[in-house]
């Protein structure tokens, strides 16, 4: 049976993953409206990936005898200055997700819930990749600066990049 404190923390993480999916969907829509179709495709796929993270948590909670809570979501930010602001915001958000996951891991250890601790290790590894990807994208945007030719190539290349790779 799933510990009540752990269940509450996992339900909060379910909400965070749902918000992430929703947020990346709003970013994708903004990018698409700016003619940045490659970036939009990348962010649409990223939104789907975050939704899968949420579903994985929901199924785990229910399989452990808990009750997964499906959250209501607020409207996410949908207006951005440029790609740099999108990916800076994305990185800051991923840092919050990482902190939340680390809190759950610590709670699992304190509650001696080694099954959930083991399950959460996938999320720990995933967050390392998520943060590295966002930093890498920001580095590339920094190299491009205001060069429209570079932005064109960046957008095209990003559309071909698999966010799970």
C-alpha cells in the first residue's frame, strides 16, 4: 500500500507534469505563430513527452493501491519575447521539476518506501537530460545571437531533434 505522504507528493508531481505538458503546448503554439515551425514541432513533441511522464506517475500510483488525482490546470503563459526567453523559461521550469523530484526521492527514503524510490530514479535520470538539453539549446541560441540565417538553421535543426534522444 502506498504511504499517504508519498501519494500526496506523487499527486503533486502528476500536476507538475501536466502543467509542464500544458506549458510546452503553449510555447509550441507561440513558436508556430511566429513561423518557427521546427521549434514548434520540437515543443509539441516535448509536450507529449511530459504528458507521458504524467501518465506513468498516474499508473504507478494506482498500481500501488493509491488514488491518482487528475488536476485542473490554469492557463499557461502564452506570450514570449523570443526563443531565448522561451528556452530560459523552459530551463527554469525544468529546474523546479528537478527540485520537486528530489523532494519526492528524499521523502521516499525517509518513509522507507524503496519501491517508489526505485521508480523515481527514472525521473531523476530524465531530469538530468531535460536540463542538459535546455542548456544546450540556450548555448546555441547565444552563438546565433540576432543572425536570421543562423536562426533559420537552428529552427530547422530543432524540428528534427528528438526531445527524448
